[in-house]
């Protein structure tokens, strides 16, 4: 396995695994709000701490019995602890990404959102950030709900919803807001993000402040599913989670093995037909080079051939 390590990039056997300092905004993380009515503002909370957050994001390609309108199913579970010696009542908010035009943000809207506090479903209200607040340009609609704590009590908050992803011809993108977690005065005890997809990307890119601890492909219900897990401890988030999943990364062995770029091959097939494209791209390769090119997709996914 060839590994190239620098401050901003790592390339490994999965394909292209790039760890970048990304600034692009993403989906959601619970935090505390003040204010009244629909105009609310984020605020630092010192009485309650976030013991853990477990976020599970599953793409529709990973399940054979998918239901719903979104591309991704999300279950977000937070454990909150009131370390104060008195009872506390907090207004907690779950934010969407801010956008200027609703039509531009269809992929960042929550679909069929449900929220539970200690296993009991609770109603949510929709508000917006106060004008002039520092978070105004990043956060859009805020789903707020009340969470009561007895002195010393630990409470579970869970959200379930669907959302659409982003991307284009060469990549799919998953985004999740985590920087709001820095508004808890103490660091988050443990944060774990589990992502499952049947897209089977040949390359990944994510912010360098996130630590990948698990990366595996397996058959689930007859489907090939990729699972990625990020986990951080004693964590104060400084970046949002943005996972870019590349479909055909350039330069991963293709050039050095003389294997043609698949996108060029497909373009040639559309223009000149299969026979002409096959001869143009593969006709001059040796049997050994053809063998390596045939197995390159397996190598990109870490399989021995």
C-alpha cells in the first residue's frame, strides 16, 4: 500500500482519502437557545454538558426496503447531563443550514423530523436566528423544544429525519453541522459519526479535525455497503463534517499503470462506439497491463487480487 502523508493530504489503499481543512457548512447539532418567540439566538451553556453524541447516517442505497423522500436517513442521539445542584429547563435547538433562496437549499432541509426526550416524542417549534447574531449567516430554520432536567440528571435527546445530499457527476456530498457543539461550555465527551452507503466511493475527503476509526465494506442483505466511522473524544468542534465521496478520482494508479480514465472511455463510447473506444484506449496495452486495469476498481476498494 502506498501512503503519501502531508499536513493536508493522505492517500491510501481505499482509493483517494483526502483529509482537508474544509470550511463548507453542513447539517445539524443540538445546542442551547435564548430569546423569545421565533427570534432566538445561540448561547453558551455551563450548567449542562454534552456527554456524548452518536450520529448515524444511512444512504438509501444501503437498504433494500427504503421508504421516504430523502436520500439519507439520520438518527442523532445526544446524552446531556445537568451537573448543576438545581433543576434546569433549557430550550434546545436543532438547526438547518442558512440559505438566501429556499429553492437552493432543498438538500439541507429536514424531512419528517421527529424528536424524543427520554423516549417520549415532544413537539418542536420553528424559529430563526435574531438579526445581527454572529450565527445568522450560517444557520437557517431552528427546530426548538424544551428539555427539563432534575438536579444531576442525564437526559437522552434523539432526532430522526431524512434529508437529501449534494454533489454532481464526479462526487456525492454529505454535510452535517457540528460547530454549534462548541457552544457547550465544556468539551463534548465523545462524538461518533457512523455513515453507511451503497454508493461505494473510490475516494473520500473530510475535514482534518475528524478522526476516522473504522472503514469497511461488507455485504448487507445482498448489497455491497461501505461503512465509515469517525470518533473524537473530549472534543470541541472547530469544523463542520463534510464528507465528499468521489466516483472516479484522477491519478489513483491510473496514470502510472497506463489505465485510461473511465470518464474518457465513456465519452469516447458515446462519440465513436464501443469497438472504436476499446481499441483507442485498450488496444496498445499488454496482457499484464490489461489485467491490472481490470482489477484497479477492486484495488481502489482495498481488495486483494
